[in-house]
C-alpha cells in the first residue's frame, strides 16, 4: 500500500467526487490505500487525525443569523442555500401558527368607564357609597367620622346622604341595627339648613330621615295593583323598613305617635280587611319594639290595643266562611302574643350582624 499523497491542490477520485481539501501546511499522514476509492471507515480515520487542525481554505468563514422576510417566514435565499425549497416555515413560526390569536375586545357604546365626577353631587354620592360598602359593627365609628367629614353646603346634599343611607339599610336588613347606630351617631354631626318655604321646620339630619321614611311608607301604601314578583320585592323592602323604623324608635329618633300612626294606617278599622303583607309588617314592627312599649306606662295601653286588633284579624272570616288569612299570618300573630306573654324573651333570634369577638365566642361555646 502506497502512502496517501497530501497535495495542496484538490484530488478527485471516483467520478470526479471531491475527496479531501487540505493545505500544504498540514503534515502528511501515512494511510494505507488498497483502492482508488476510499471507504467510509478510511475517511473517518483521516478526519480523526486532522479534526483539530484548521485548513487555510476555511479561514475567514463564519456563521450568520437566518434571513427572514417581513412576514416572519424564512427567506427564499436561505432555503435554497440549505438545499430546501425556500418556502417551509421555521419551527417557531409553526408554533405561532398553532396558537390562534384571540380577537381584541372592542368596547361597546354603553360600556362602563371610570370617569371623574362632573358635579359636586356626584362626588358626594361616590364618597358616601364607598364608605357604606365597608360598614360592619367593628368599623362603625371610623365610618361615622369619615361620613361626618364630608362638607355639606346645601340641604340637597344632606338629602343625598340620608337617601343613600336609608336605601342601603333597606337593601341589607341584616345590618339594620348597625345602620340605626350610624344614624344615631350622625344626628348632631351635620349642620342645620334653613327651610325652603316659610312656616316649615329647619332641615336637620333627623328631620330629613323621618321625611324619607314617610315618603317610602306612603309610596308603598299607595301601590295597590302589582305583579306577584314586584309585590314580593316590595314586601321584602317594606319588612326591612319596619325593622329599621323599629330600631330608630328604640334610639328615640321617632316618637310614639309616629309608631301609632303607622300601625293605624296598616291595620286600622276600615271597610275592607287589610292585606296579609300589611299584617306581617305590623308583626315585624311590634316584635322589634314591643319590649320598650310594654315598659312604658303610656304606651302599654297602645300596645294592648294593637294586639287586640291583630287577634281580631286572626279570627276574622271571609264571606264564604273560611279564614280571611292564611295559616302563616295566623301563626305570626300568635307568635307575637306568645312573645309578649313570655316577657319578650325570644328563644330563637334571627341572624344579625356580629363582631369578630362575638363570632369567636359563639364558636367556642358551640
């Protein structure tokens, strides 16, 4: 076997195929050659001998980043240089094509957008609602101080705050007692405004609150024909109003004659029997304030008259001889009578707002 020649020029064998391109600066290697065609094992032996050497023909060569067009696909030039068609996308592009892009959300014409208050009334409403949303028995005093810090310039601004407190109390009867405590703390914190017309009383916080309660009661009493769903919603709202009025009376914000007028308007003697929801409202009101009415000498007789009227309605009959009221209303009246006979001590209390210490104490007792 003759030694493998190492010329500086190219050597072509087996049909003109290029075998080796080397430089004259590399040392020759004696590799046995049995035929003019080199097999794969022989070529690997040659590569292992010279893999750490660098030919002068490769000097100056390097790599570059892949060329892409504006659409993110490989360019035709790169594809042709790599032996491809120049149109196949890269792996990153394929991944991007697999994940569909979500369409951008388009705001509708009526979409809500946070904007700055345009008027002073809007600013007062926004500040008041923000504070009322944070109400709880533990944070009551802090919220009262912050509500009292809102400066009021007109009687209309005072009415806005009272209406928001009253509406929120009816929407959350669970916190009626807490809202009543808030009203009691705010009764002297706001200024007094002069009346709009001669002969009227000054516009104070308590006066505006009483007027608001009266308007709500008159609006509900005047609505005779309502659908079943609307009637159920109004009934729930009116029961919450009775509960709220009861707590206002317990804090001496309402007089006894106001309570008497409310009860008379609901179940007073008239040609027609009162509706069931009116009787339920009276039971709700008297259950909240019955203990206080019974403890006063002047109002005890008034409470007795109220209960006698309720018992009369319980035993009343319609024209066909049937009971005028359902069993549910009859049981509500009897529960009120039994509650008074038992000293107004309830064995089962309805849910009401509690502080965290009260919740922990109840949990430990259970």
